[in-house]
């Protein structure tokens, strides 16, 4: 069977030419910026929003999520960067 048709676990010996790009696209919140794949970017953003909600103690509205998304667009933030930015934006004053 050709390696291209196997799961990643079966391809341990396979080394793509641009391994760093492949690895970056597989990670969420690893300090390497946003994943290369749009679905993974969306998943990372959704998970960061959940973490923000837990930390701040509110449910983010669609408007708040859009504000955060506009604020971080183009900055290549990882999970922690998105979470920290959102906490700063939406933390309620004491």
C-alpha cells in the first residue's frame, strides 16, 4: 500500500519535504501561531472562546466573537494569544 493512503500513525518513517508546515497545520495552541488549515483555525478560535468564557464568566455573544475575530485577524496568534487577547477585551471590571 502506498504511504499516501495510510493514516499518519502508519507513516512514522515518512518525512515530507516541508515537515514544519505539516506539523504546524496539525497543532492547536503550541506557540507556533495559527494552524495553516482553516478548519483547524476555526476550531482553535472556538476553543479559545470557550476558555475566555470560562475565565471571564460570561457567554460571549456573536458580536463579541466577531469583535475578537476582527481584532486578531492577520496576527497569526496561537491558542494562548487568542485567549489572552479575549480575556483582556472582555474581562469585567471589579
